[in-house]
């Protein structure tokens, strides 16, 4: 994957690390997927589609790229699922400490174990808003706890996990699930107030982990484990707009784009989703000439990860 290019073909002026408010970290990882392979090609397809996208957002009347979007080198650590998670954790945390709005593009969902861990160490009372077809609550799967089927097991233990769009799970996950904070697709379709209830279930600081298989396969077929009965575009945009308006969204990741060269609209959907989320985040914010690259949280207390794994 080319790393010399800027995100969406924006000029260097809006892509330099120091001046950028937003960081985009590609994580082309597909080590543990069980069915459709190819999530490692997701970031490349997403970036290519982004280059062909118009950068003025009509709805928010903004050009969010002018806030600065710095595209980092991809995280390619794949010697083991655990090593990948640790790399994502460390790199994400480094950029949060530089006061950046950190975003990641996967890769399969196991990358989120690392991103969630980093955000949870940096923000108080974190809610993880998981938008996904699958519960992903297993403690371990196929011999590792860093499998994509385990993406939010740790988040469920350590954060306020709120799950939206769920329509596929194992019965064992029922024992781990907080049904007050789980919004099943079949219930959402019958409840016009579901988004208000999701908002109520969340704390102020919110990290969004967006698995693209949350969308209906009719609009998002290029994903590893598609499930019928998913979210459509405008209801998702309306919901996200509400989340960004009502809460302090501190970062997000988007995962599980499994590109198919004969079906490019999924790549464009992912590109547009990413840009929409940034547009909602920064709607109404001035574009600063200078940017303060320091973070206003005391890091001394959290320099040692509380998740260091010394079991093996
Ligand atoms: Mn999923």
C-alpha cells in the first residue's frame, strides 16, 4: 500500500502531522477471520474510493478536510494477533497524547481491541458504541482472545459497552450481554425511539467502533460476514448525527471492509461513512491556523497499561 499519498488526495497543507487535528491509521490486518477473507485489502480500497469522493459535505455545509487529516503509515504488525493488538494500542495512544482526533480503518474487528484499550486508558467513563451485526462478546475463539469474534469482550468488562444493530450471536454470549444496553436489529425496526434510548444508555465520552456488517448487505455486500436485516444509510446518518451532537465522541474506528473488485459501491460507502463521521464531529468548528499538539490530561497515572498480559 502506498504511504506517500495524502488521504483523499488533499494537499500537503492539510495533511501535515503537526497541523492536522485528525489522524487516520490504516490497519490492514486479516489474521483471524473465519469466513470471507480479504479485510487486509480494506484500507487500500477505502483510500482509493476516498480519492474519488467530493470533499464538500452538503448537509453540514463544511469541508472537514481543512481541519487537517494526517494519514499515518499502516500498522502491519501481524506476527501474532496479540502483537497486532499491542501495536494498535501503542500507536493509537501515542497520537491521542498528541491531542489528535484519532481514527482507524481496518482490517478485521480484532484491531478494535487495541484501539478501545488506548481510548479507555485516556478518557474517563468511556462508552464504547459498537455498531455491528454481531455481538463479538466471546472471551476467546479458535484459540485466541484476540479473534474478531472477541472484539468487544474486554470493552464489555472495562467500559460502558452499548451494542447497536445486533442480529447474530452465540447463545453463550447471552450470559455476557447487558440487555439494557443491547439494541437488537429486530427490536429497532419496531421502535421509532431506538436512537433516543441508545443516547440515554451512553456516558459523555464515546468511542465508536463501526463494523460495516451492521449495514444491510443490500448496500454493503463487501464484508466478511454479511447478515440480512441491517441498517440503511439515512437512518444510520441520522443516528450518528445525533450521537456526535449530544456526546463527546473522542475517536472511532471502521472495520471489516472486504473489497470486491466487481462491486465498488461498498468501498465508496465506507469512504463516505468515514467522511460523514468527521463532518458531524467538526460541524460548526472553526478551522484554526495553529494547532496545539498537547493533550490536557495527566498521563503520569496511566503510563503503565493496566492490561499488560503476563499470562504467557
Ligand atoms: Mn460484525
